[in-house]
C-alpha cells in the first residue's frame, strides 16, 4: 500500500510536533535571567593583573597558571570543532592558540 504525504498534512504534523516540543520551554526576559553568583574573584583577579601594553603580555607569554583545552564550533570545516590551547591566569583566559594537530 502506497502512502502519500500531502503538503498540508506535512505542515500540520510538523507544526504539531513543534508545539509539543515547546511545552516545557520557558521564555524569560533579560531581567529575569539568572545573574552569576559571584563576580568578585574574577573582578579582583582582573584588577590585580598589571597589563599596560601588549609588551607586558608578550614578555610573560609563558607564565600561565595552566593551559586548558578549548574548541570553537564556528567557521570550522571538516574537523567539527577547531582545537585550541587556552592560556589561563588568575581564572581569566588571556590567550588562545589554535593547536592545528588533528590526528
């Protein structure tokens, strides 16, 4: 038996599915959105960091608390997420370098 799906039936079905999917979706304004719990630590770390010019960062380029891994999913080609080394000091990301090794 051959079933044909008309355009009208397709649109009704997809609209109904979309409405069912939005049952638990809550709309909030920017005022109702959750604020971060505490920004004190991040703000204090930013104030304590002496950063006057690009030369300060260049001289201290290998003095980081840690190097974390990160990804970007925007404008990435075949590899589905470009890999980055993220340089963190006092909880603030100061620099990113693309790894470029995708083996």
